[in-house]
C-alpha cells in the first residue's frame, strides 16, 4: 500500500523518493477545495432529494399559462342536449340573475333561489337549491353544494354551474339517475362567490389577477380561518356570508370550482410548519385520505380529460390520474377547502377545471361536455358511507353531538334533527359519539359499496360522576365547533417527514466528519507545515504499526491515479474510529 504523504520520521519512509513526497503533498491543498465542493454538493443533493420526495415545487399560484394544444377545439354538437336553451356565453351579474330567476319561476317544484348575503359592492350571493323538495329539508336527506367563481376571473365554473342547474331541472323527468339524485339529495349551487371580481375580469384572459380578488382586493380563498396557521386577513363579506351559510346547513360533500389548471385537489391545502417549508411542498394528508382521493378520482375519471393528467403546458406539473393533495401542489393559508372540512366536517375538494382562467365563450360547449358527467357523478358520492340519527333514550334527537370515526380525528356534529352523515369507503369502522350530559357511545359498523349504512345511536344520560374527557394540548387554531375530545392533530405524510429528517441527520453527520477531517488537515498541513499521513498503515507491508499513529485507512490501495477526493472520501469513513489524534 502506498501512503499518500509520509512524515519523515515514519518507518520505511526511505522507500519513497523525494519526488513522490512532493507530488502527494502538493495535492493536499486541492483537497480543501474538494472538501468545500463536497459540502456544497451535499447540500445540493439533499435539497434536490427532498424536493423529489415531497413532490414538485409549485408556484405561489396555480400555473396558468394556457396551451392551445389542450384547448377544447372540437366539440360534438350532438352531445349537447338540443333542449338546452341556456346559451353558451358568459353571464354577467345582470344576465345571471335573470337566468336564475327565470329558472326558479319555470321549475318551482325543483328549484329555489336564495341569497346568502351581499358582496362588497352589494351584489347578491345567489344560491340555487335543486331538489325534488326545494323549499323543505327532508329529514335524513344530505345537503351538498357547489361553489364557483370565488376567484372572479376564473369564469368557467360559473357557467358550468348555470348549465348544471338547467341540466338537473330539465332532466328530472327523463333521466333516472338525475331523478334519483334530486329525490334523495338537496343540491345547493352557488355560481358566483365573487360577483364583483367577475365584473372586472376580461374574457380571453388566461392568467393574471385582474378580477381574481373581491372589490377590496382580498383573495377570498385566503380569507378563512386556518387550522395550521394564524390567518390575520380581515374577513370579507363574501367569506363571512359563506361561513354563516355552512354553519347553518350541515353540508356533507362539496366542491369549489376554479380555473388555471386541470386537476381535482383535496385537503389539506395547508401544512404544519416545517424547517423545509421554505423550499418544498409537502403532502399534508387528512385522516380521510382514502375517501378524499376517491372523491377527487370520481371527478377526474368522469371528466373528459382530467384523468389523463396532462400538464397545462410543457413544464407545468402533471398530476397522476388528475388528482393531487392540495399542499403537495402548493400550500396556502386561509383556504375554503380546509375550513369546510376541519370546521364542519364537510368533504370539500377544489376542482381546477380549465387551463385558461377565462377562455373565450366559444369554448364553453366543450367545457360543458367535459364536466357535465363529472359534476353529476361527484354529487352522487354523498350516498356512500354511514348515516343515521343520534337520539336519547326517549328517542328525541340529540343536537350538536360530536361524532368521529375512530382513527379519523376530524369530527363533525349532528344537526338539530340528530342527523349525521359521513362519506367512507367500504370497510369496518367504529363510530364515537360524545355529547354534553351523556355518556360517550361507541358503535362498530360495516360500510359496503352499494348503499350507505344506516346506523342509529342511542345516548344514555351521563353517570353522576362523568369522567373528565381527555383534552390534550393542541397548537392548532381550533374550530369553534371543535372536533370531539381527543381529536388529534392530523398528520402530514409521515414517510416524507421521516425521509427528510433522516437525510438531514445523515448530512449533519457527514458534515461533522468532514469538519474533523478538514481541521485535521489544517492543523497538520497549514499550521505545523508537517505532512499528513493518509494511506495504508504499515501492516500492509508486514511491518508493525506504531500505536500512536492515526489509523486512516483507504478502502483499497490508493494508486497515484486516484484523486484526492477519493482519498478524502475513503478516509472519511475510518476517521470516526479515531476520535482524538495525538500530536506526534
Ligand atoms: C350584461 O350583459 C348584457 C348582455 O350581454 C349587456 O347588455 C349588459 O350591458 C351587461 N351588463 C353590464 C353591467 O355589463
Ligand atoms: C308542482 O307540484 C304541485 C303539487 O305536487 C303540482 O300541482 C304542480 O302542478 C307542480 N308544478 C309544476 C310546474 O310542475
Ligand atoms: C390511478 O388510477 C388507476 C386506476 O384507477 C389506479 O389503479 C392507480 O393506482 C391510480 N394511481 C394513483 C397514483 O393513484
Ligand atoms: C333510525 O332513526 C330514525 C329516526 O328516529 C328512524 O326513522 C329509522 O327507522 C331508524 N333506523 C334504524 C335502522 O333503526
Ligand atoms: C410509509 O412507510 C411504510 C413502511 O415504513 C409503508 O408501509 C407505507 O406504505 C409507506 N407509506 C407511504 C404513503 O409511502
Ligand atoms: Zn382559483
């Protein structure tokens, strides 16, 4: 074995020529540069690896550049119902209001128009109920909702919902599925949550922010209380109206329709603080990950092209099956989706339905063709899982009982009729019910694919000395209707975090090792001007090893063609075994 640099007092040093010594010792200085580069390289590799594991880094806003290639270019007239009288053009506030009024007048038995409040500029926030019992809640029937155009310049969803209202009303008598849906569901449709923004947005504008915000310049999808972070944005009338609305009606399933991408995105949209958050997007999964992924897939697979997962333009993210976790794409604080789910247990997803935010009206027929089936099928998913009533021993409904499915720590509450609903995929579950003044109840049940499980729960008056319910410390911004006790923190993808932490510690360990090596070099070479000894100890030559010498050992005999980097790398692995190096 050939030593790299030999100290003059070492045994057998006379075997090497002076020339060898000069060459090898001169190469020690480049070693410092290699060391630096390795450190930089490690950081780079580390960050890249994190990026890779955690998914593609996204921009602050959904990518919005529009690519002609994925434009709806062809549209088959025959696929559009000939009876469809609603024109394929954009409806401003006046014409939209006229249409909604005309619909509710034409279909009084299927539709009811109401306003949940007014925008900053005084426009009504219209909601159309479509149901076979539009004016009356039928006990046990679930409520679903669609909200569109909360970003005023994302206009496709707005028109899609107008067409959906018409489609449902017109096909009630002729389409069995629509008939069944309206008989068993109360569907609330809000075509525009930001009518002020829409009025200043411009047709044909595929990206940009004009019209996105409300009249006071607030982004409504950043205007809700947040579970993970403090949201200090001043609450806007539009968001306030929606909060009131969803606190009065227990929605079970909903979607909000956006534009600027083509993907169905599901909670969480935000994630807990992590040291990596500045440069990564990490999945932030809910305990209902399976159900949410299913819901998002129902939309994307019933959509004309969403499930293909094509990027909107080269370089834009491609989403497998056209679905994504919100935070994995890009995290945001104050979104409506997380609020629906965490505060009210409503399964809400964000449907990005057009690469272009506000495409020309001539493309609307194609958009309707792509989205009609998806919009209709998605709502039907509310009839999946478990539902029933929570009653006391006298069969009176228990209002406001907190319910959670075991191991899914985002809860929800019963309505004033004691009703509850929860969307679940087939499997075995356990339901936990808590209410003030009652003993907690736990009930096991089975969910099948074909129809919802009906499960009534009877609560018994609490025993005289009720057990204090566990309430662990919680850093989260707890909803007013807080989830049941023991509601734990929903976690982000444990594996991504584990991998990130492992990588971080690996890097740290390597840096420490390199630092010690570096220090050793500088002590030996720079300060004392004495060459350092790297290479095989003398036992390779059959000679005894002086015990006081550091045991740097290359893995293979270093040849003169090997770079110092290799030697550093090799030495790095054995340096750990000799923590203190005695000064010769
Ligand atoms: C709304 O649209 C109608 C029909 O296109 C048009 O006549 C009307 O002027 C528009 N209203 C506003 C406020 O732009
Ligand atoms: C609505 O329902 C009532 C009673 O069921 C019926 O008499 C009436 O004709 C219906 N109206 C329409 C427009 O279908
Ligand atoms: C995409 O969808 C297919 C078909 O439903 C499914 O088998 C596959 O697991 C899905 N992939 C992902 C990543 O969800
Ligand atoms: C559950 O309770 C509701 C209302 O009290 C009742 O109508 C229904 O028949 C009950 N269902 C079962 C399966 O017990
Ligand atoms: C996380 O890792 C475990 C094993 O450590 C594995 O069983 C599981 O499938 C992984 N989950 C994901 C989402 O990768
Ligand atoms: Zn949007």
